[in-house]
C-alpha cells in the first residue's frame, strides 16, 4: 500500500514536471511566432501590435495554466439533423 502511494506521487510529480515543460515550450513557441510577425510590420504598426501581442501573451499564459479539459465533450450534443443545410440550398 505504501509503495503504491509512493509510485503514485512519483508519477504525479513527473507528469507535473512534464506538463510544466510542455506549457513553457508552447509559450516560447508563441513568443517566437509573434516576434516574427512584428519583424514583418512597419514601425508604427509594430508598436501597436507589440502592445496587443503583450496582452495576448498574458491571456495565453493564463490559458496554459488551467488544468483539465478546456471543453467538456460529454456536454456537447449533436445539432438536429435538419439544422445543417447544404450550401446550395441556402437562400
């Protein structure tokens, strides 16, 4: 029983460390992509975009800190069959 608890604690610790590294990797990747976008903008546009990107990075960081599924798929229902219309039938 004691060994099971230790094994569980180790697995949980390893997973937490893995999740933290993965989140950091996502944040670093997002930061690089946003910086690359800024290099393609003219100077005045880049300053405005830099402020917007800063806010976005903060939101993205908060999103990555949330544990658990972002969508509770069990609560998602299929739409009624008659609610999906072929494009050529839409007026």
